[in-house]
C-alpha cells in the first residue's frame, strides 16, 4: 500500500475544510480528484504533504506503512512524497538550476537532459518561479519532481494554464514519472487534481474521487466520472452515491 | 590659516545629519607606529586572516597593486601594472602639490565633525590613479586596518580614473581579532573622467564596538560609469554612511549595491544619493539588509534634474529575529518633468510559504532558511570581474553560515 487516509479532518484557520476523508492508493496506482473550486482538493494534497496551515484535527495519514500524520514536511518528502504545486511561491535569488541540482544530488544530476525533455533549458537560470508563465511554472515543478524522484506524486492541476502542445509534453513526463510503461514492477503512485480531464488523455488512472464541500462524495472509474461531470455536472455525479 | 583649515575648525563640533552622534574626544588621537613592509609577505601572521576575510589576497596575486594601512601607518604600498599609481595620500599631496583639483572638492570639509576631524587630525589613506586609457585587468586592493584599542583612524582617500581608463578597487576595512572599540572615519573622493569606469567593492569586517563614519562623494563625467558594491557582514556598533554620487556628464551611469547585516546592538544607517544632473544619465540603488536583532535604516535618494534620466531604487529588508528594526526610506526627487524614477521597498520576515515549499522538496527547515537568505543576498553585481564576484560570494557564504 502506498497511501492510506483514515477519517481525516482538516482545518484552515477556524474553518474545517475537509471532513472525514478516507482513501487508499495501492502501490503503482494513479488516482484522480475531481471537484469544484473550493471543494477541498488542494487542501487534501497540502495536508498529505504536511503544510502547517492545514491542521489535521482528526484521523491519520499512513504512507508505505508509516504513520506520517505528525511528521514535518521534509521528512515526508524524504520518505518519498513529492508534489507539484498549482501556485508555488517565487524565491528571489535562488536559481532553478541550483535547486534542481541540490535535489538531484543522489539521482545522478541529469538537470540538463531533464530540462531539455521539458523544453525548459532556457529558464534554468531564472530565479525559482520568477516571471514564469503558467505553463513554465508547471514545467519547473515537474523538473524539480524529476530530480526528487518521489514514490507518491501529488499533482495539483498539472495542465492548468498550459497550451495544448505543452500538455502533450507534460503528459509524457508525468507518465514517465509514474512509470506507466511498467506494469507489474511499477513502484510509483500518483494522486492528481484535474478540472479539464485533459491529463487523462495521456495516462491511465485507476480510480477517481469526487470532493464536494470538503467531503468525499463518490469514487469510481475516473473516465466515467469525468464524463458524468462533463455532461451532467458535479452534483449529479455526487448523487449516484457509490 | 588656509580656507580649508578654517572651515574644518568651524565644523569641528557639527553633528552629522544622520546617525547617532559620537563623542570624538573619547577616542585617542595618537597611535603607535607600525613598521613598513616592502613585501606583502612581511605582514604579521596575526593580521593576515582578518585581512583575507575582508577580501585581501596577501600573495598579491591577481592584484594590480596593494595599499595596506594599519592604524595611522601605511605598512605596504606596491603596484604591479604600468599606468596605475598608488601612494599614501600624504605622499600624493606632496608629489602633486596639494592635489588642488581634488582635495576636498567632492566632499565638503565642513559637512560635519567627521569630515572636519579628518582634516584637523589626518592619518593618511590611499591615493589611486589610473592613467588615461589604462584598463587594469586585476583589482587594486586597499586595506584599512585597526589594531589599537580606542584610537580613531581618520583617513582621506583620493581615486582618479582618467579618461577612458578602467579600474577596479577592492577595499577591505577590518579590525584586529582582539580589538573591541575604535573609530574609523574615511573620507573618500572619487573622480571618474570622461568614458572611464570605476568598480569599487568595499568589504567591511568590523569588531563589535567599532564606530564607522565613511564620507564618500563621487563625480562622474560624460560617459563614465561608477559601480559600487558594499558588503558588510560583520557589523560595527555604529555605522553611518551616505555616499553621494553626482552624474555630471551626459550618459554617466551608476549602480550602488549594498548588502549588510546588523546584529543585536548594531546601529546601521546606510544609504546613498545619486544626483542625475545631465541628459541620458542612469542610476540604480539596490540594498539588501538583514537584521538579526540590530537596527537598520536603509536610505536611498534619487534626484533627477534633466528630462529623460532614468533611475530605480530598491530597498529590501529581511528580519531574522524577533527583536531589531529595519526602516527603509526610499526618496525620489524629480526637479523637472520627464524624469523616470521609481522605487520599491519591502521589509519583512522570511515567508513560511517559501520555507515549506522547499521543505516539500526534502530540504530541512534550517537549510531552506539558509537557501532563502542566500538568495535574498544574491544581488546581480553587474560589471564585476568573476574573481571579485567569487570573493563576495565567499564572504557572504562564510558569514551567512553564522547567521542561522
């Protein structure tokens, strides 16, 4: 088992943003989160990663058999959780190249070739996320993940703000990160937030979830769920109550 | 009595416009003599480490020349390159008959008690001149060293970069490891002629109780460039300086970078002013200040006198401790329509969001903080030779470690 979330409730400030969430991601599986803006999808990813603003009030998160509910962020990362952020902060004076090289210390330092595969080479010497477009930010995030090489990859809207050509490129990289070419020996798992569903054209997902007002309302085949949402809306998808 | 003396006497008690007032009588006028060393290698071992920390290379390699003064005594002066001249100021005054076009021209001797004191109780300093068209490859290094307790060291420096010449100077001001309290006053007058460039890098490494009052003014002629990099990672008890740059000729350019840290107990009032007096002049003032408990005032003033001049001012402060204080005071003064001047200022602590973002990459909280601080201090220093840039990076990295 890669990730197990049991009865998880999370607060931001005084407001409960997630109520009693349960989910399980088996090793090698990719799951997808659907839901309206503000439904709690990003909060769930941030809580799994361990951000201090997302206070866990109830339940537990278990990763590869270890209870990580109270672990600091960097220790979760060290255990093998990595995340691509939707709106990462800018860090002035720190070059993307320098950070990526620092992260890939144990992974052979393939910064240049990774950047090339993302068409990102010309941005390597920019400060982290400074003056980057939406699409470039996604690439910067993936480049950092490639260096980090995590076992559980949390992707927050990897395709938002990305043009169609680049979605194909990003899709390919994510597919590789998740070892979609391997079937039996796959060790990488994923949890992806998507609004457009476009990313589903590039990689197979095993299960979908619908979050509504901080609660898990439905799970099932991600393709079918996405079609229902597209045709009938989120509420209708929630109504089937599987 | 000369006019200059008269003016100095008149200003002997005049308080400075900024910074805490110092009681000059509490510092000794006289200092013991240090022997002159014809060879840099002759500098006492005990002093070498501190000088190296302030950017000095004591083998003299990759340096166009060296000037070293300990307390009131010039202890070494040498040049390795044709066309560059380095002298103790007193000798230059003799040789050039009072340096009348340069002596107290850019700096007003009557500005305050510190300028006055330097005239009335004058302890040498350096005179550096690059001849017309000379482009020196390596920097000239100058070190002003304080080793005797409670003295005041009042130096007067003159730098002249003749037409189309190019000169780099790295100056390190530092104190002996045992020294606690002393005063350094440095009057510096720099003259950059038509088409010439001066890159002036100053690294300060002070003892905890040292008071520092630099008084710098720079005149830049047509097409000239003045680039200044000031790094102070080992702060003094009290530092106040506000170099004034006049861009007097068409197309003159300046860029002032300041990087400094104030520890608990430090009072640092730093800033610079640039007067854009001619058409097509450009200026940039950038400061990055960090308080680990000390008080900082970061000033900047741009004055535009001609339409079309362009200038930008950036004062960013980072608070790393609960105590301490950073005041950023950026000022813009447009004297005519059509000047393009802007500023930005930001003071705050390290953002938790940035730290956690890096932690999500597997980096510890301490290392993430260090990366962010190093990034904050990473100012692009345009026009700096790679070797000097490395030197500054090294000083920042070394001192940065002890900040955490």
